C-alpha cells in the first residue's frame, strides 16, 4: 500500500523533527501521525528511513506513508543513564508495521515502560522527546500501546 | 596461508595516565619479544583503534605507534571496524602475507575507553537508530527478550554465562573481573536494559594486544608457529525483516570459516567468542553450530562450555570478565588461542588443545551486525 504524501505536510510545531522525512500527518487523519519511508515501484520494496536508491535495483525510491500501527516484535527498557536527553528510563522496540512488510526500530512511549509485551499492538505518536545532535529540543516519533493491545 | 609467531596482551582495566600509543607499544614489544625476531624484518604494520577519533580527536595513530617501535618507512594501515577493528586488522595482515607482500606483519590493537566522555556505545551519532535511542545494550537486550520469547531461554541461563565467565577469568591474571559471582548476585545487579543486568554486560577497559604474523617459509624456521586455517570477514545482510533471535550473519560467517579450514564445529577444542553480553554468547553458540538454534541457554547451563566441558568457550574470561577495550579485543581473542594451542595457558589450559576458533562482531545496523570475523587456528 502506498500513499501520496504531497498533500500531507507535517504539523506546525516549535521544535524541529529529529530527522527529516521520517514522519508526517496521516493523509487519512490529520490528527494522526504516520511513519514515512522509501518505496521502490519496480521491486515492491520498502525502507525505513527512506533509502535514496533501492538496494536491489538501484533506482530512485519515492517517499511514501508506512501507516500508523504495528505490533511489538521485541523491546527493552533502557534504565542506565540515557543518551540525547531521553527520559530515564526509556523504552525502545522493533515494531512490525501493519500496513507494509517492514520491521522498524523506534522509541516507545516512556510513560508506558511498565506495560510493554511482545505481540502488543501499538500506534505512532510524535512529541517533544530529548534533544538532537546540536543540543536543541526536538520531536521524535514513538509508539504508544493500544488500549486493547490487540494483535493484527 | 600465514602463521602466528608472536602474541602479547597487556592486562585490561582502568589505566589512567596510559595513552593509546603507550599501551600499543607495550603490546607490540611484547609480541616481538615473544617471537624473538629482528625488528628490521617487519615489512608491514596494521593498527586498530575504534574510538580515538571520537574521544580524543586522534587519527592515523598507527604511524605514531610504529614509529615509537622504530618501524618507520614501512606501510602502516589503520583500521576501524567497531568491535572487530582488531580482528579486521588481523584479517588484512594475513591476506597481505598470503599474497606474498611481506614475510612479517605486526598487528596491534589499542583502545582507551575509561574516560568520562565515553557514555554508552552506539553505532554512529548520525544513524537514525542512534537518534531514536539505540544503544548497544538495548540491541542485545531486545535479542534476549525475543530469544526468551521464542525458545524459553531463562534469566538463570543468561546469568550462567557470567558465572562461567568469572570462574574462568579467575584463572587469567590479565582479566579485569576475577571474583566469582552467583546467579542470584548476577540477577540482583542493577538492570541496564531489560532483561540484562550490569553483571551481564561487558565492562569498558583500557588495553592493547598484538600479534606477529609470518609467511609459512619464515615460520618454518621457528618452532612456535601457530597455523591460520581460516580467516573470514563478512558484513551484515540487513534484510528486512531481521530475525534477531537467530543470527544469520553468525552462521553464514561460520560456514565460510569451517569450509575454509576444512573442519566442522565438532572438531573444535576451544572457542573465544564475542560475549559482549550474556545473550550474545548464547546466540553465538547457536550461530557457530555448537548446538541447535534455541538450545544455547541449555548448553551453558549444562556445563558443556565450561573449562573441562565438551567445548570450552571463553577460557580467558571473555569480554564479560577480561574487559572489552574495543580494538584490542579481536586480537586478544586470537592471542588466547595462540597461548592455548602452545599449551602455555597455565591453570586455564584446555587439555590437548589442537584447534581453536575466535569469533568477533562489531557495530549495529538494522537489527544486524556490521562486521563479523572468524579465525580458525591449529597447531
């Protein structure tokens, strides 16, 4: 599934995103964020973050939406002194995305570190979390547990 | 191929006042004295360091090291490949000798990490994963979570890796942590990244190690040559969707090494593997074919990988107890095999050790390692 993102600008915020072209408002719901990544039409292959060129055929990829939801494949809570001004503790996970065949690494909601489980359903959010490489507050994507932690 | 005629490791640990260069020179001198050959015959130098540029703003350190050893004018190659920096330098050195470029190659790895600026190791400041909170312990912790989920590996089995490591390190005067720890103590130490506690994570260290390699013809004139049967360097597959509970890069690299050496895992007498975290050692058992996938936890708990067991792993204490000065590690692992194959390992000697394997991996990208090295040695 691909989404045309030309009409889906990022929300206006004071802080810059931690990186460009990794999330945007969902085309279907402006209140909801989705991940962005690369797609090669010839190889039907996705990448996150976007690879400029397809690793298989080396054609240019295009930026597409990767959807909002996924399932936790694995996770951990990092309890030692965190990098990049992240909260202590903070949680990270590999997420199997629902809409495209990608397993991505991402932050989880640091407010939910006690409830995480493999197989739990999650949805993307974006918020001010930590600082970037030049010490500025910045926006980072993170997944939140769905209330019912449903499997897809 | 080539042979190893000299080996040296300096004690790993906190070494305030010692520089990357001074530790490297000590190790290099040690390897040269061990081989007892003329310095002027060294035709090429390889130097490994991973963090000097980041922590101290240093670069091309190898030329400083080899100049201090009185080895100027020769080709000097600096290598950085994360935790395999040292074993990558070794890989290049044996290739150089096998190609007939030189009769003697000196390989040195040195790292200084015990400084406040270090922080948690990551795989590059500008990688998106790093920017989203990926630090090395987190990557291995997620492997542990998935391994436990898929195979029923237990926290006690993870801790058993450290119990074994400390016990074996007590027999190695160069190791950093030599005090025994129980499973309860290991599990009660502070959580670093769930489920890995502090005692399940290798300590940072300052340290250096060196090896002197020789052509077959040159080594034939000496009596202490250890044969290099395989030396393999690979990089990750980075396939989506990466299976983080079974390390394809491990098994793929091992297959190449076994084929090159003409042996199988059943022929090994000793393994030194990259046990940066307890789960890593368990997964490397499986990747190296010491047991079937998913059975690594049971293997360590059975005692099969302890000294005196079916296939001793990390007799030196490994990264978990010897310490992990990144660029020295891969060379120190090979140096341990050299000692064992010479039957000079003292109280940790593996009886009748004839064939050993050293495994190292470094860096992280998309749920895979960036580099993996395997070396097989025999006498």
